[in-house]
C-alpha cells in the first residue's frame, strides 16, 4: 500500500458501489484477492457480507488470513482465473470485484472470456467492479493489454 497510496481511493469507490446495492446480505467474489487489502476495507465498511477471495497463490491466502484475522464470512478459493473451469461451483454473486488483477491475463484477447464468465456468476442487478492498468494518455504503453 505504501507504493500505491492512491489505491485507497479505489477501495472507497468500490465500497460506495457495494453499499448502493442495498441488499440485506451481499455475496462478493474478489478475483486476484492477493493479501486481502480490498477484502479488509470491504468487510470493515459493508455489513452482512459473504466474501469469497479467489487467488492462485496459497501464500497470498495465508497473508490475507493473517491480515483479516477475526473478520467473518471469508471463503478462500485457490484457483486461477486464467484457466478453464475456474468458476465451477462458485455459485452466484451480487458483485465481482478486482483490483489490478485482470492485466495478469497478459493479452486483451483473453479478457472477453473472463468477462463472459464473470457475467455468468452475477445475480440479476449484480455489479462487476474492475480497476486495472489501462493504455492511453497517462496510462500504459502496451496496447496488447488494453
């Protein structure tokens, strides 16, 4: 977080969007959840959340478990969203969130498949919140990532 202090602005915006869903209980899936920075903010700010953290790294899940401590309703899922079948058995969600993970697809040709799969996981009126690198003015230069 010290290298990317602006991330907090994105966390707060995600929280605003999640609160706007006005559901009694939210099911949220985070793709590429890493060490749990976003999960921690969401779980502290949004009541009644069932939070699924999907990451391909057990080490990241271990770090997240340490960070989240007693925060309830967290389900770690060890899976890689770059591989076929990653979404099987996850169920439906009110929101799918991801910060700086989609670029891990490494080429934009893989993005449409990911987005279609995410859409199949969303309940009606669900939200897909994505924050990642972009190509363009003030962005990245690798057009393969856009």
